C-alpha cells in the first residue's frame, strides 16, 4: 500500500511528500489496523489573509474494511498541520484497535454467564433494586429481551436527550465514522430538519430527513371553551 498525497488548489513539493512518508509510518498503522486499503493525504491552502494562522490544512483519510477514519488539522504551515493531523489519526486508530480488542478479548463473558461471575447480580433489577423488594406488592416482574417489565406493562424504554449544534451532511458522515456506528442522528444545518445518516453497504451511505406533516400541523384546534353570557 502506498500513501497518495495530493493538493487541492495548491502545489505539493516533493520535500513535503517525503516528509509525509516519514511521518505516517505504514508499518505502525498496519499493526493497529491490518485491513488498511488506502491512505490519502490532501493538502489545501486558505487564501484569506485573516486566517494566516490556519491557512494550511491537511486531511488524512484511511480506508479499510472497517469504518473510514479521517483526521484533519489546520496550522500556519503544512508541516505543523500534518503533525497535528497525524496525532489525531494515531489516537483514532488506537481507539478503534482497543475497541476491537475489548470485543474479542478472552475475558469477555455473555450476559447469561454474568450471574455466575458476579455474585448477587441476579437478585437485582434494571433499577438496581433487589427483586424481592419490588415484588413485595404482589406485582411480578418479567424479562423481555434486555428489558424488565412490571406486571402487564406498559413497557418503559429508557430515553436520552442530547444537545447538538446543526451540521452539514459531510460533518454528520465524519462524526458517524469517528464513533464507529452504523447511523448518526443530527440536525441538518441547511434545512434545520432532524436527519439520520446510515451505512448501507461498502462505502455507500443513505440519509433520512424528517419533515412535519403540514395537514397535522395546520389542523384546527379541538372545539371547546367557555360560553359568553
């Protein structure tokens, strides 16, 4: 595998190409990810003099059989930007490597084996309360998959609320690849709509936008109110 270095609206000197090859140690990268397919480095320059301290940008894209890993940084010169981007790439590679190792590690046990390895865990419910205390009122608790339901329901699902700034589709794809998930929920910066990007197959992605039903939104309020005298 070779490192492909290209410039976007700027020339890339041979000296910088050699520095990239020295900085990005392929042997080290392949130890962290043995399924690397390609490694691309793109250099671009910002002509705006007001951004002189961030005029040179370097983006590194590593493609493998797993998630695409990207790392980018900007600085006053391309060498400094490359150093920063290379540090980010190394950190993300190590994170992915550790995640894979922990999933396949010999110490991992199945959910069914947890009670055998953790004393007392089988006597606790999903809220951390002893089961006998919850069933003291005569209402049984049953297990449905990984959830516990008291009596006949209703089934309670854990909810989370996250605060997120609007972002572009490219940013959402980048964040999805960064966390290593198959989907990513975000607010589209252009339409302000809740949207989801998701992985389909290979390097093919999809996006779903939610739009409010205008017929429901414009429906008149229910009749009612007080009567005047």
